C-alpha cells in the first residue's frame, strides 16, 4: 500500500511504485521509446536501459503490425525472417516474453509496454498472460491521430481492455495505465485541449476500474507555456482525479525533430529541465538519431543519461506559475464534455460528434476538423479557429491569427526543429550538457518505436 499526498491509501504495482519512489527522492525517471522485433535484441535493450547511469524505467514498444491487429503479417515476418519495427508480444509465447522482461527485472527496473492500438484487446490479453503491470494509450489518443477505427469502436474496445486489465489484481499486482491524451498529434495543438483529453481519459480509466494512472503532456513550442500547462495539469488532476494514485509524464517534443545532434540535444535538455521545473515524475526521451533513422540501443542509453544529467542540474520552478488562461480553458472543455453524459465514453463520443472536442489538423472521420492552431510571434501555441469548441480565440495572443496555408503549415511543423538546429548553445534557461558525437555513431537499424 502507499500514501498519496491527499491521504488516500492505494496499492501500487512495480511500475507506479518505482516512479513514486524516485519522485519522493526528488529524482526524475527517464524512459526510452525502444522496441525491437528480435527477442534477444529486445532483452539486450532492456538490460542496457536498466544499467544506464540514470533512474530509468524500461520500455517494450510493439511493432506496427501488432498495433493495427494484423497478426497474420507478424507471423509471416517471423517465419521468413523479415525485420519488425517493434516487439510482437501477441505472437510470442508468454515464456519468451517473460525471458525478455527478466533482463530488466533482475535489476528491479519495471517495464511498460507501449503500442499505439485503437483496438488493443489481444495486446491486453498478452499483458495479462505475462503479468506486465504497465501500459499506455486511451480511447481517443490512440484512435483519432493514428487510425481510421470509428471512435465508438475504440471507446468500446478500451472499456473492455480497462476492465479486463484489473484482473491483474487476482495475481496480487495493481495495473497502471498511462493516458496518451496529452500528446495527440504531438504538435500545433494548444495546451488546453491536450490537458482536457488526458484528464478525460484518466476519468475513463477510473470509470472502468483502474486506480493507478499517469497523465501526459507533450513538450510544445514555448518552455514558458509548457511550464504553465504542467502546473495546470497538476491542478486539474487534484480537482478531477483526487481519488487515484497518479503522476505526470512529460514527452520530449513529438513533432519534427532537429536534424543536427547539437540541436537534438538542446531540445532534449530543454525537455529535461521542463520536466523538473514542471514537477513531472517521468520523461519520455527521444534520441538525436530519430530525425534520420532508427536509434540503436547505445543511442537510447546515451540519450537517457544525457537527460538525467541535465535534470540533475535543474531546480523546481517557484510554486506560482504565470496564468494566461490554460487551466481555465482546459477546465471549460472538461466540463462541457462531462455535461453530455455520466458515462465518460459516451460523453467523449458525443463531444467529438458535436465538435466540443476538435483536434487541429486531424483527418479522422470522427473529428470535426474545424479547429486550427498556430504559433504566435511569441512562440506560443494559440487558436486561430476554435470551431464549435467552448474556447475563445485570443486576438492578443501575439500576432493576428491567419488561415494556415500549406507553406505556413510546413513552416509551423518545422518551427521547433529549425529553432534548435540554428540556436546558439543556450536555448531555454541554461546551457545543456553536450555529449560527445562518438556516442551517436551510426549503426545498422534494428527497430523502431511507434508513438
């Protein structure tokens, strides 16, 4: 059992317990997005992450075929030796996966399975067979950005998966589920919508029996805006999910990544500092290789250690973050959705049908597609069009909102990469610790994570 700050006594599985212990020590947990098709390589990756000079949790990221449920394609690939871009957990016998996971377990480092599936029943069944206590996703965040699965089907599937995952308690293990809602498309989405979706997914998880969750936010275009967003997320969690054991996870920028090693390290350093200043418990790390090719085990470990070094030199931000309205806007969105039904899944479906939730530049048929975000002349994300969402387009946000052209969209998508590739050695509040270029020597690609 464990004690939340609010005095609620709740159980924790190995994953949540490890994160909570690090948080109590004032240490940031760093985590890769690493997945390999070959069990021996996946095992080696977990072992290397567990032995890294950082406080880590390990990751098994699944392959794209498994993500979309094309298990026949996985079997063909395994039969003919074709490479897979992640670990095919459904295809491998449980004893093989347990052998893989044991590489981290012998170091007492827990493992989270990451996948990206809108209909993940078979993935969750594999988690139950192998006893994995942590995974991630959500009915919105793994449907609209990455699939054409109808939202209704994704909501129903995730409801079954959440309820089924609680069966781990029969083995004496408390399951942990992370919402991917704070990422969505990873870019050009103002923070309030990211916060609203991750909190709503947390409420969906709770409705279907989960008691241990993490809520996410993805680094965006402005460190100051991101810091405010993380403060708003913590406040929203305290208000809407006080009865759950929870922590905040920050994703290093999910959009177009800097192409230079120096720029990528600067961006990762900014993310590490943001995680500390914003009181995130866990940071999902990206490597400089990702703009060009699949990162190796060694590159993943080097990036983890770099992020840990930068984080260790940072200090938490003052208690009061500037308030430009992110919290209030996110709360308005949450309230508007919850008014549609007492059932969170039904409310989410109706919210997208009515345009109360609308992801900018998302082409899924169930997304209204009327909202648009843009980067202001202050480098912040703002609404240029709100569609039918209950938010206000702020004309004082910095720069007059204009309709996005194709050239403008490409420039906006490359904004962060260009900024960090061309910046002086200081971006954000402090210079980052640089890694020797030799730590990122090019090697043959072995695997690739899905989001």
